[in-house]
C-alpha cells in the first residue's frame, strides 16, 4: 500500500499521514505529534528489517539464540546512537479503519518524501530521518574517517533502502539538484547537505592553498578550510540553513538581549 501523506506548513513543516487498516509506519522517537485513537503506538529497539535473524542464527532457540539476538540489537542501537539518533523507534499501526497521525522534525525547515523502489538507496545527514513505511530499512553508513574528521557533517550518515516512502527533514529551504547538470561534481558547505543517492561519492577536501588568501577564506569567510565534494550521477538535496549557522544566530541574539534597549548597538563585544 502506497503511503498517503501531505506535507504542510512553511517555516517548520509537518507531515500528516493517512494509514490504511493494518498499515504501519515507524519514526524516530520524539518526532511524533498526534494520532487518531485507532492508531496503536509501540516502542521498539529495532527497525522492521533489522528484526531479521543474524547470519548463522537459523531457527535456533534457547540461550544461544537469545544472546545473538540481544547482541544484534545492541549493535544496531549503538550504531544509531553513534549517528546521534534516539535508541528506539516508535511504530504506528491503524486498526479497525483508516488512521491519521502527524510527524515533524526538531528544527525550522522543510520535509521531503523519498520513494524507494528497491533500487538505489539514499544517504542522509545525521538526524534527517522523520518516519518511514515498514518496508524501508534504516541503517548507518560510514563515509570514511578522513571525511568525518575534517567535514563535521560526514563520517556517519543515515542510509535508507528497501521499498516504500521515507520522510526526511532539514533546516531552512531545500533545493533539488541533479549532479550531471553540473558536470558530475559540486563543492558544498559541509553543513548544507541533506541527502544524496547511493553511488554518489562523498569526500571532504581542503579549499585553496595554505597561503595568505587561503587562511583569509578560512578565518574570515566563515566556511573553514574544507568543503564537501559530491561526485557522480544522481540526485542531491541541499538545505539553505546550517545547524552551525542557526546556533551562531541564536547565540548572537541571546547576547543582544543582555544589552538592553540599544540592542547591542554600543556593545564592545567583551563579556
């Protein structure tokens, strides 16, 4: 069953989902907003496809099977916590008729529904996941230690594969790009990447030479020494707001409140 949903709002969007009888979606804990009374809610430590048996487990029961299952669950939870996700998922199932429920992210911005057909998977920034159909597998992907150490937003990424609809969210407004329209490569601020299709290579590279102008760009340009480079063919979703930029703006606003009615006009900037 195709997931019926409507994304509403502007500055901070939300998704209103219509579930058919027996249909199930799951979300990261904390991103649920509301539901009708006939939609059941169940909290679990595993995503739907991660509940499959581990290799070599077979149909064995007893303490050995329970121990392997516990170890597999602990590994999945550990990976999600490493990615900055919650330890558990919340499952919602419509019972006895159609049901309605709502989801939203934690920051001002847009949401996007991605349709998976069992082919190319999608990779997304940490905390982008909102909710998905039970046929979608949520996993963790590693973009490489070097990229993660230098890029901030890299290293640990969310990975969505399987069949069905997955909802992701980000900061600010979204723009959808096809890499082939730009010669197969783009340099992007590391905090602006929301998601990209599997098969696109992701790396973080130093911008410019280590000379006077390069240091000026890094120190006063606001983008640091590195940018993310996306290469290949496929779809990329970027966001207009970075979490770092949002945090800096909030800190600046908090500081201006301490300056009284002048709004920091005569502030020396010294605490």
